[in-house]
């Protein structure tokens, strides 16, 4: 891997970890609430693996028609 690609990958990882830290911080964690259409769930548009991965007390998901 070239240095530029490695640097970009490292930067993306840092950004992702920073976003994750917002949900898991001890003081005033961000609450994420997502409304997902039933059609998106049925069509497979939502990555099922990603949906199953989100098990966190500050993340709420609702399904509607």
C-alpha cells in the first residue's frame, strides 16, 4: 500500500473512532434515533449485518410503513 493510501485509511479510521466515541462517552452521550421504513427492511436495502450490529443503549431504531 502506498503512503498516501495508508494515510487516508488511517484518517478514515480516526474519524470513525471519533464518531463512535460520541455514542459511548460517559458524560452527555449522543442519542441516535433512526426511523427505518418497512420497505427498506424487506428489500434488503439496509445492510442486515449492520442493523444487527447496532446494540447500544443510546441507539434507538423504529420501523414504520
